[in-house]
């Protein structure tokens, strides 16, 4: 029955004045199945885009934050609070990514066929802004091939599961953190990593073998800054370690504690290569005093000597190529 189809909403945070959001809204307008609700949250004062967004054919709820939050977590949380009672699942779409016309159709069908799945994640096509979009295949007539998405699979390939192409059941919200929010504003990057780990540790999701849209890749994004991105990953792993410890899950608490150290060393390597050598040394010393891991001391010695093979293989710039 039509009423059994999950109601899917979108939350789109917007930062800056370049009107790429209009292309994103165009892709929502062109959906073969219309969304239940769309909310656009302007992160900080914006004198350019609100009127453009409100005049777009897609009916949207607009929210403008008084102060720039410094990352997508706060506008995502604010937007979700506006629509959580209106939909069964939500996609946190970036303002510069484009979804396939059959995205909502494929997501709603998969959610209906997989009632126990906490989320449905789709593959996507990287898109360098300014270049033509690569044609994507149509959604299959038969059900899209799916595989379970367990926590272990996610940890092996975190970059292949992104909020823009993942639909989360709204019922997840109450089980993620005490604040009752999906994302932690303390992380300017890796807030989706923190969120997805918490969800998947409690309830598996589903991965769909179908490209559901185009993900814009730019060199100015937070994820392109190796030192900042991996520092945020280290902070997220420390937070997750404490969260798992509080739940009595010693195995995951220990695993994410080790993961924090690994991420911190990667961040230090990027800082060293980018010329921030004192900062890299402070990062390693701080982590050693926290965990007493000899790998931090070894790296502190090997970086100045130029014998660390991993840092030698790096170059300054976009860490996603590493």
C-alpha cells in the first residue's frame, strides 16, 4: 500500500554565498518520488541565498542560524528537529551534492523491504566541480542488490558511506547520545563517523550496490586538510572509546582507544609534511602521555631523521589522495 512507504525528508546545511544549493534543489525537484519535507539551514547570516532558495520550485522550510557554527553538525541537528515528526527517515544532504532522480524511490523501497535496517547507504560518483557529470545507470527494475552493513564493514571503508547518500531512520536519534542528537557539534569533521559508528554498533544497516548521485570533491573542504581531518578522527575515536566503555563494551572501547592513537599519528605526519613541525611534535607527545604508546616516541624520533616511510610518501595538499 502507498501509505506503507517510508516518508523521507532532507536536511541541507548551507554555508557560504555560492548558489550551488540551487543545483542540489534541482535534483530534489526532479525526483520520481517526491520527498515528504525539505529543510534548508543557513549556517550563519546569509544575505544572498535565502531569497533564491525560497523562490525555488521545491517547497522548503528555511532556517537561518544567527552565528556561524563552524561545521555541519549544528545545522543538521537544528534542521532535523524541525522535521523529525514529519518523516520516518532522513537524508543529511550536502548543499553541493546532486542525487539521482530515482534516489528517493530506491531508498523508500529498500527501507520498506528491510524493516530492521537502521540505515540504507548507497554508492556514489565523485564529481570534480566544473567538469561534466558522469552518466549514472538507471535504478534496476528488480530490487537493487544489497549487503548487510555491519560496524566492521563500515570501519574498513568509512569514506564509502556518506550522509549525502545515506538514509537514516529517525528512530535512531534517541539511541545515539544523551543529547538526543544525531551529530556532535564538537567535531568540525568526522561527525558522521561518530554518528554512524554509534548507530551501526547497535543495529546493522544495508548497503545498496547502485550509484545514487554525485559527490562534489573540492580541495578547500575540511576533509581535504589531512592534519585537521585526522585530528578530528582521533577526537571522535576517544569519544567513542568512552561511550563504549560506559556501555560495558570493553572490546570496542579498547579498539577505538587504539584507533585514536593511530589517527593522531596520521594527523602528526600531515602536520609535519605541511611544515607545522612543532605542532606535530606536540601532538605526538600529548598522545604518548595519554596512552604511553612507544609508537609515538618512535615517530617523534623518525620524523626529524627523515626515516619515516609513511611521511616521506606524503605530500602537502589533499589528504584524500593518500
